[in-house]
C-alpha cells in the first residue's frame, strides 16, 4: 500500500513497501531540518528503512546541516535504517547512514542499458563469443 503526503517547506513523503521515502526540494535551511526530523520521529516506527532524497536541494545552510545531524544522533533513529540519495547526503549523514548515488539520473534506466553478453552479439568485444 502506498500513501502519499504532501508536506510544507519543500518536503514530501510517502510509504512504499514498508519503507518511508522523503523528498527534500529547494532549500535546506533550519525550518526544513526541523520539519524533516518531525517526519522522521513521527514515522520511524511504521517503516523498515528510510530513504531521504536530497538531489533537488539547490542550497543548504551549514547551521541547518549541523542541527539536523545533531538531532539525528540524539533522536534514536537507527542509523543503519537511513539512506540518503544524492551528494548532499554526504554532508547530512552520520555514522552508520548510507549515501546512494544514482548515475544517469535514474537507477532503472541505468540497469536497462547494461549489456549482458550471450556470446552471439555482433562485433562482440567482451571475449565471451565462441
């Protein structure tokens, strides 16, 4: 079951396959950091993993990042359950979090382009042909 909730301050979140997906859009300032922590606190008991997509953040405030990291450490959200998506995730992550970097904008698109040799492709350069 998927539930979508549109939030204030450039944050949206939804549940999918027992995971919480949060998207941060635009700015990451103190109000976004506080709102993000409210969403995490209010929903952490209802999900297995938490994915926070920060690829759309155009500007981040260093003091908001520091505040968010401090709250994340103290609020008891299991760090191994939190995955950030995008380069800003390296700044926001604390020990135990994971940062996912998606190449070509979309992981599914990237998988579809991968070549799997069956040994019969024209002009095979991978050395699996017979």
